[in-house]
């Protein structure tokens, strides 16, 4: 599965998503290939409202050190 970010663009009288050439090659796709598209909504307004409600909150304080990572 390949994940990438792309903008919806006008294609004739429709809208489309451009898939980068490198992704097409890696996934062995060509014109006419059938794909499954998972659309993720990037509307962060609800998150912005939530974070706005946290104004004035005390900073996070870690109660124990993180384990050492290599």
C-alpha cells in the first residue's frame, strides 16, 4: 500500500487526483488500472476548537523518564 498526499485538480469537466510517476511504477499501475482510493478528511476545525479550549492549561510534565531508544 502506498500513501501520499495530493490535491484534487480539475480534469476536463471532472476533478481528479494526480498519482506521482514513482508511485505508479512501484505499484505496477498504468492507464486503465483499477485502484481503491481511501479518502481521509483533513478538516481540522474540530481539533482546532478543542485545542483552543485548552488555552490556559498547565504544561505537560512527564512523571517518569522515557525508556532509552537506540
